[in-house]
C-alpha cells in the first residue's frame, strides 16, 4: 500500500504563483501539478491579482467508479 491509497478521492493544491497574467498563472499551475507527478487534475479556482494568481488545483487520486485503494486496506480488529 502507498500513502495515496489512503486518500478517498482527491488532493487540493493551493498556492500563489508570481506571474504576469491569468493565462501565465494557468500554465504555471498546470506545469506545477504535472511536475508533482499527477495526471488527472482540474484547476478549480484561479484569481489573478495584479502581481500573480491565487490558484487551487484538484489532483484526483480516485474518480467516481474507480477501484478505490482505501477499500483494500486491512481492517483493524479490536
């Protein structure tokens, strides 16, 4: 089991990226999440604020109907 098998659905990554436009902020956010190794993601919020963009990207570990890793975790018996 890997740590991401414990994630129910997705991870949100939120940060402020220094950039010159909303388009550049979007491109940087996509580059960041890809560089982190995620392949399935959406930009859920991007707010350009003059010197940069506040961005939140959702990286999906499990989409609806996937084979959920957390279902395979051993159950504790008390």
